[in-house]
C-alpha cells in the first residue's frame, strides 16, 4: 500500500510541475471551495515560481527534521 501511495504522489507531483497553472487550479478547486479562482491561480503561480514542487520527492534527514519542527510548533 505504501508503494501505491508513493507512486500516486510522484505522479501528482509530476502533473503539477508539467501542467498549466489553470489546469492545476481546476483540479484542486473542488477541495478549496471558499477560494476565489483568481486567487488560487495566483497562489499556484507563486508556488511554481518558487520551485516549491520538485520532481524528486525524496526527503533528506534535515528536511524531515525541519518538517517535524513545523508540525510540533503548529499544534500550539
């Protein structure tokens, strides 16, 4: 089951990287019904310009530890 998740995640990441911003916005819009489409498109453009989504989904130890810190601090 974990391998299936990783494969799906990798494919989704690749799709976001390769497809247009409009297509990505259309794909996720149903999950964010309170977000105006223009705002969604602008936000996705910003994330893409920052290279937020990478084809390599591996997480190194430092990134993992930083993510844990974010999760721990966000619960307070």
